[in-house]
C-alpha cells in the first residue's frame, strides 16, 4: 500500500465519519456543520488527487455557498427547533440495512474488478496533476457546448428560484380563476400567447447552442427579454399544480384551461 | 484507485442512508449533496487515473449543477413550508392522492 | 303451360295475392265488407279451378302433372322443389278444401256481421292466407313444401284462434295451439332432415336405407299427432274453439286438422314400409277415438262437443290408415270434412242466434231455426253413421280395414266409439234443439241467406258423398263396391242403440241413473286431466328449468365475469397502497432494488 | 378497378365527417345526412349484388390500395357471395337503424357520427381481404359502442343475489355505464386474442403479406393451428355471444339505444361468427377439425341456454337479447358442422337473424319510447293502441321461431339439415328443441304485451309507428317475408361461395396423412421466437389503437 493510499484512506475515513455524523445527528444545524466538514474532507481528497483547483472550488462553492444557503433554508423554515431531523428508529434501521446492502454490493463489485491498482500507462503523467491551463482549454474547447448549456441552466435556475420563492402579494387571488365562458376565451388567447413568445426563445437558444462558436452573450441577451416580463406579470406556474393536487376530479375543459394558464411562464 | 472507489461508495451509501432516514427536507437535500460529492470524487479519481482534463471538467460541471439544484431545492422547500406549514418529508404524501 | 296447371296455380296464387293485398293495403282491409267480398270471390274462383281439375281427374284418375322449380339450392343442385303436384289425391283434397273454405267464407259474412269493418278485413286476410297455405300443403310436390304449408296453416290457425285478441282466453288458446303443434312439428323437422340426409331430397318416394322407414314414419307420426290432435297432444283442439265458429269449422274440423291424415296418405310409401309405426297408429287412433268420445259425452259447450268429436273422428282416420287402408282414412277425411263443417256451421248459426255456446242456453230451438235444425240433425246422423249418409260408408271402411288387419283391441275400441258417438250426438241434438227452450232460445232469430246457403251446399255432400266412394277409390287404383257384412251391421246396431239410448235419457227423461253412473268415468276422462299434466310440466318443469338457468346465468356466469372485474379492481386497490406518496418509500424501492440487483450480479 | 366497395365503406365515414360542422340545432339536416350516407351504402350494396357474377363466383370487384407496403399491409377489398349477403344486411340495418332513431333528441350529431363510423367498420370487415385491415375494421366496429351505450343507453335494476352478491356494492350492475364497460372490456379481451392469432399467422406464413388469400392458401403447421384456432374462436366468439362469454350481450343490448341494439345484435354479432368462419375455419382447417367438437358443443349449449334464459326474463329487451344469444348459437352450430348445408344455414341465419333482430329491437324501442317501461308484466293489450307495431312484432316472432315463409325458417332448417348430415348428428336435437322453446317465449311475449284487454290507464300515449319508423318496419318486414318465401334470392349468392370456402376449410384435413418430409418441405420458416412475436404484437397494438 503506497503512502498516497494510506493518506487517502485516512482522509477518506475522516470524511466519511463527518458525513455519517451529518446524516445521524438530530439537530439540523449540527448536521449542516458536520456536512461542511465532510465537504472539506472531500476537498482534501481532491487536492490529494492533484485537483487543487477543484479543491478550491469545492471549498468556495460548497462550504461557502451551499452550506450557507442550507443554513438559511433551515432558518427560514424554523423547523429544527422542536422536531428531530431524522426519522424513527425502525426507519433508520431499515435505511441502514438498505444502504449497507448497497455498500456491500458495491464493495464486492470493486474488489472483484481486477487491475484497478495497476499503474496505467498515463499514471505518471496523471499523478503530476492537471494544470489550470489544461482545464481552461478543456472547458472552453472540447466541452464548450456543455459549458454553454450550463450557463443556460444556471440562468434558468436563477429565474426558477426567484419565481418559486417569491412571496405572493396579499391581493393576489390564491385559487384558480372561476371559469366562465368569457374567461375561457380570454384565457385561451393568453394561453396561446405564451407559447408564441416562448417558442422562438427556445428555438433561438437551441440555435445558439448548436453553433459552438456563437457568443455566449447573444444567448444571454435574448433569453431574459422573452421570459422576464412574463414572470413579472402573471401568476407563477408552479403554484398551479399545487392547487390542482388538492381537488381530484377536474373537468376536462377546466383542465385544458388550467394547462393553458399554466403554460404562461 | 481501490481506495478512492471504496471511499466514494462509502460516502454514497452514507448519502443513501441519509436520504432514507431524514425527516427534514433540508436533511434530504444534504444527503443528496453528499451523494453528489461521492460521485464527484469518483469523477476526479478516474480523471486522475487516466489523465487528461475530462474528470476535473466534469466534476466542475457537476458542482455547478449541484449548486443550482440546491437553489431550486431550497426554493421548493420554502414553497412546501408555505403551503403545508411544515417540511416533513414523511408527511408529504400528496402523490398518493 | 298446361291449362290444368294454370288452374292449380290460380287456386294457389289467387288467395296468396289476395292475402298480400289485404295485408299491405290497410285502406282496403279497413273497408271490411269489400275486402270480405274480394276474398270470397277469390275462394270461389279457387273453387271453380278446383272443380274443373276434379272433373278432369274424375275422368282420368291416373294422370299426374308436375310443375316445380328449385327452391333451396345446395352444392349447386336443388335440394328442394316448390310448385304444384297434381294427382288424384291432391286434386280431390283441393276440391274438399275449396268447397269448405268457400262455404265458410260465405258463412262468416253473416256470422261476423257485427264485427267492426277493420276486424272483418283482418279476418278475411287471414282466411285468404289460410286458403293459400292449405293449398300449398295440398299441392306439395315433396315433403318440404308440404311442411311449408303445414306450418303456415298452423300460423293462420294461431292468428284465427286469437282473432278476438282482446279476450285473454283467445290469446291463451292461440298460444297453446301453436306451441303444442309446434312441439309436434319438431318431429316433422326431424323427418325432413333425416330424409334429406339419407336421400338428398325431400321426395316421399325415395328409396330409404333398411329400417330407416320406421324412424321416418315415427318422426312424421309425431307431427301428425300434434296437428291431428291425437292423444296426448289433443289438448289444444278444444281450446282452439275460442276462435270464431266458422274458423273452427274450416281449420279445426274440416281441413287443417285433417292435414295430418293427408300427410300420411301422401307419405304412404314411407308408412307402408313401417309396420310397427302403423300398428302404433292403429292403437293410438282407437284410443284417441274412444277417449275423446267419452269426454264429448259430458261437455256442456256445443263447440267443445264437436271439437272432441273431431278428435275422436280423427282417431278413426289414423286408426284406419294404421290398418293400411288409405282409402278408408282418406275417404273418412273427405266425408268428415263435409259433415263436420256442416255441424260446426249449423252450431255457428245456433250460437249466432242465442249468443252463447252453452247447451243449457239452448233447447227447443227447432221452432225458431227449422233449417238449421235439419242441417244439424243430418250432420249428426251422418256422424253417428246412419246407413245411407256419407259418414256411414267411410266409417264402415275403416272398421273393416281394422278388422282385416287383425287388431281386435282397436276394433273393439272403435266399435264402442261408434255407439258413443251416436249417443253424445243425440244428447247434443236433443239438448240444443228439442225440449224446453231457455230464455235465450226464446229470443233466437233465424240466420240470414249468407249463412243458410253454405249449410245447404254442405248438406249435399254430407248426405250423398257416400255414393262417390266408388269413383274415389279409383284414385288408389282399386275398385270399391259397398257391401254390408257383420261389422257393418254391428256398427249400425251400435249407432241406432246409441241414438235410442240418447233419446231415452235426454229426450224422454228416462234412465237418469245412467248418466250418473257415467259421471265418474267422465270425470276421469275429462279433458282437463291431460291438460293439467301438460300445464304442470310446462309451469313446473319448463319454467322451473328456465328460471334456474336464468338465475344461473345472471348470478353465476355473469357473476363470475363481474367477479373477474372485481378481482382486478381489488388487486389494483391492494397494489395502489404501495403508492404511499411518501418519496422516501419510493426511494427505498429504488435503492433496495438497485442493491439487490447489484448483489445478484455479484453472485453470478 | 371499380371503386364500389370503397364507396360503400367510405359513405358512412364521409357522412360522419359531414355531420361534424353541423350546428346542433340542425336536427333535420343531420338526420338527412346520416340517412343519405347509409342509403348510399345500401344502394352500393344492391349494385354490388346486381353486378356480382353468380356464375363466375369467387371474389369479385377487387380493389387494392397499399397501406404499409413494408409490412405487406394493403387495403384489399373484394366480395364473394357471403360478402354480398352480409353487405346487404348491413346496408339494410343501418338504413333502418337511422330511420328508427329519427326521433332521437339527445346529442344527435355525436350519436349519428359514432353510429356511422361503427357501420363503416362493419362494412369494412365484410369486404376486407387483408388480415390486418380486417382487424383494424373490426376494432373500428367494436369501439364506438362504448360511447353509444354509455351516453345514450338506458339502465335497469338487477336484484342482488347469488354468491357474488358483494360485487353489487362496487358496480352499478345493470346500469348503462356498467353494461357499456362490460361489453367493451369483454370484446377487447377477445380482440387481444385475435391480435395474437393475426400476428402468429403472419409470422408463421412468413410471406410478408397480410393478404388473406395468401395466408389462407398457406399450410400452417398442424400444432400451430391447434393452438391458434381456439384463440380465434374465443376472440371472435366473444362477439358472437359464445357461451360463457355471452354475458355482455343481454346487458349491452338491453341498455343500448334502439339503433345501437339493432346494429349490434343485427350486424355486429355476425362479425364474430363471420370471423370464426373466415379466419378460424377457413385459414386453420386442421385447427378447426381438432376443435370443431367443442365449437359445436358450446353452440348447442348456446341455443338451449339462451332460449331457456330468454324464457324466464321479464324485461322485453332482455328477452330479445337472450334470443340473440340463442340464435347466434344456431349460426355457430351451422359453422361447426363443416357441411355445405350447415354453412349455408349459418350465413343465411346471420342475414335472417340480423333482419329479424333488427326488427325486434326497432319495435321494442318503439314500445319502450311510448310505454316508458320494458317490463312485460306491466304491459298488455297494446295491440289496440298500436296495431301496426303488434303486427310487425308478431311477424318478427314468427320468423324468430322459424316459421316457414319467413327468413328464419330457411336459415334454421339449413342448419338442422347440415348438422344432421354432419359428423355430429345429435347437434340437431338441441337446435330443434331451441326452436321450439323460442316459439314458447316469443309467442308468450307477444300475447303478454299486445293481446288481451286494452292497455291500463298508465299507458295513455301509446302512439302507433310514425312515418320514418313505419318505413323502417316495412323494409325489415318485407325482407323477412321476401327472403323467407324465396330463399334463392340469397342462396344463389351464398351457396357457390360456401362451396369454395368449404373447400378451403376441408382441404388440409385431407392432406393430413402427407408424409412428414413433404410437410417439412412446405413448412414455414420456424415460427419467430416468442419474444419477437410479443414485441411485434406490442408494436402493432400500439399502432393499431
């Protein structure tokens, strides 16, 4: 066993211990702190594997961003105070059994796979690590499309998160609109309007992605124009389904109208 | 390499355990993150073994996606809290209706 | 085309056309009288055609004419022929039918004069249909067409019995008549399909496999038992008297019920090869004759007396045919057709006069209805077998034949019946026409010309047809000369004795102990016993089985189908509970399954 | 190439399409469109009958339109003598059905459109010579029934009893949705069987065509035939009301509106019997020979069982519905005899029973519309208020019990004769007995409903048949008498076709003793492995629906 392996095992078991604690403790804030530690352990592992940039990003994004966000989430929902974060004992035992079986299966698979530890042809180069230059070239070169898609995804996430978490105005109607004949006609037109707006936007995005060379700016410039006004003017789409789930039998006409309504981004 | 695989799968299984045993929605989110981490570790590990930038590039992507996911997840948790008054995963059984 | 065949086609087609016309032109039918006159005209034309044919055949009895066309093709060949088949038998029968039918149609005009016009039109549409069906039967070139006519006369009988359909009893009687005869007709269907399976055609002259004739004859005879009201399938005939009296005269005395006899005459080649069935026929006919005569003795309804008498006489015919005497059976059919039609029509005139069927409502009618009385008495005497009248000759023929066939039992029964017949007819005559008039009889009114003319016409053959036995026997290629032997004399003595006894008891009021002594016998023999048995077997056995099957179908077979549906829904409900809606439960499934699959993979 | 057959199929379809833009207030227009559509088909059928060359025989007026050439699916249309008679039947029934539902007042557009689509499917089945399209048309004919019954139907109460009483809590037994659902589900289960059989035949022949002529000429492996035939029999038999899969029929027919009952009992059930003969017996002769004892036995049960069940019913429509079960038993019995007479009789019975039951359901619909009850016990003396209806009902009864001079007789007699000359003599006995029992119950119904003293006071608005209804009754009544008095009108078409078809059904049976080598030489490429068959079946199911 090489020294690298030993250190990997050491750091890894620490990381694992932190993760287990994060999953096990009853206090959610404590769990989050243990989780943060576990993330740091992973960062160390990254560093050991020659991915120092990634280790940095891990700490920045995860420990700095995600854990903080989650702590905010816990604070916002004020649930941690009077209830434990974990379920009853029998549930935990069941969960443990399932995960242990899964683990056993994985270990079996790993141990039965030959040649994992034999030095590969590129091993020497690999252990030398990947430079930041190489990474940058890879990201903007061969993986350019993925990069672009990711940027779109982030944008969508942003919009989605805003829409979802936006607090409703007190004057805004909560239920779905009563569907009269007049309303139905109007809603149909509105329902038609939203795809008319959305479709070109989607088409443009796809076109932009398809051409790798296309400047990122163009995509970003186009998308907000089409989606943002809709968001600010209409009800949030995600609220609609939650309303639907409460009353089971929905008239077909009403359902059509609703989906038309829901189409409005 | 075996070490990385073992550590990664152990972390992943810890995540699975958390996913199944957590009651609080945020706890579930943590468990998912832990599993993503395990996957990330695997990506980096294989990238380290074969060389080249692909492992790290994809780990980076995954990270970004994970962050995005946390954001959406949190927004959903907020919404859930607003509409139901709690964030108990085991109480949310609307799917059955 | 041969003019003779054209004449037959007229006799066949004209009533059919008229029936169709009256059926599809409601305006014409609803006029009543004109429709009736049209129908009568049709029957008269048919009669003249039949008369001409009969005259021709009297001249040359050996002549046979056929005109047929394919009716049922099978495998490119013709399985069945329809058309007309003219020979001595069919022509003479055609004439009998035409005479009686014309008389009855004419008589009905007066008898049903109180009916509303649409009902009258309907009646004559049925009458025309009947004439067509009967002629179809009579002129049949093979068994198939005979069956067509056979069933069609059954249907018209059903329609005519139920003519007064607002009376529940009429509806019931019509239904009963149809169902009972239909039951028996299953035998004819069996005979037909057997015949076609063996010979490929429906001809009654085809060569049959050895022993096959017995089966065929048996099947045919089952149908005859139904149609010709033989014990124990006679039960429908008395009920059929619910129809208008002229209908009873035509269908249920003269022609339709005699179709069974006609069938046996036609299918003689088959019956001739079936000695066992013939023996059975002789005995059953004799039993029916006596049985029905016994019942007739105690009937209080004049039409019922005549109905049971018809049963009894049909028993004679069957017995005679069973004894191998075609001539006897067929000749009795002919004479019986006339005198029984005469009796029924005369009874109809009486009923028309007193508005009741009951003998107790009559009495002393001879003062008011002189001609009717004469007609009825002559008919009765003919039926009773008084020498010189037509009934005597035909009955004598049958008795001789039965005697020759060496069947003393049947002969005894038939002789006894001869005495009984004279007795109950005397009883009826005395009760209805002599003695003290009842209230209704006081106000009776005589029949109009449309009713007397048919009686007059029918009187002629009822009296004198016996003298035509000689020419008729030529139809069978035999010579016949009347001779009086022991049997005949005994019969005459029995008949006269019956008449005398009847007169003593009912006319002079003597020997009252005798009817009282008869009472228990009559009670046992009373028609309702057999009737009740049939009714019981229908309501208990048939309906019971039907109800059980219907229940079984609804609650077991269909229940199983429903259960299957329920099972699917139930298991769906059970499986549905797996969907708790809890995401973590689903995750258990996902990861558990993943773990198990991985383990399984590792194991291998 | 004449387009007569495609016109016959397309006319109702086009009429249904033309109905769509109509406003729901244009009642008369919609009725006339439907009537015209069906009249075009009827006229087309008459022209087909006129132009069909009886002497030449065989399939005539062939049309061919490629549909999916890669799979060998074409729309192949042609008629033989059977097709001619069944086309005529369908044309008559749809025309009279439209006439009989002239006074319908509830969503006529949808009703007539569905009815016409359905009948287009029926026409298609009778003239189609491509197995796949045959199945397609079959499904078109079966599916609209659900809506037609569930929306326009009527319900009746069924008392709960028996070992399965607990089900009453779950289903509305006797209700129209229940009846419609039961009918649809049972028939669809049946078509699943058929689909398997269709795919198996296609695969086994390996000719890459669904042409029924090609598939029919192919000598399938005997063991294959022996397991496909029951599938075909049960699949189509469900629609033909084969015991014990007949239970959809009484409820379905009782719940269905007039025209739908007419069409369903009059024509659709015949599709089932036609399918058993056309696919089962003609394409799988050895399978048929191996199973014919069961087919005949069940058919004999059907005849008696249906008749006895009908005897105990108290609901007018149920009586007629059960009589259909009984009469379809006669059809199946005739088919099972595998004799000329039996097959002639089976096809003739399809026609005769179609007309007769159409007449019955039209009349029962009329009575129900006027009297607002179907319970026989409550009625009585209707003849005085509705003499025409009474007269036609009596005519229908007489045909139903097989009275000579009506179409029912010819059919039943041919079947009896066929059975009696076939290998299983005794089959004729239950058939004859069934005819007798039929006489009892139909005549009793006539008496109970129409005869006796005048109707009680609750029936104050009993109107006799009106114009269009009268037209329908006259057409059907005339057919009954016409085809009863002169059976050659149809038999001249049916008989030669039977000879040819019967030859198909008996050819391989004679070839059974062929040496094994010869069979092997002819043998099809090995049947596709079950998995592949299933996959194809699945794909086709997805495509077919």
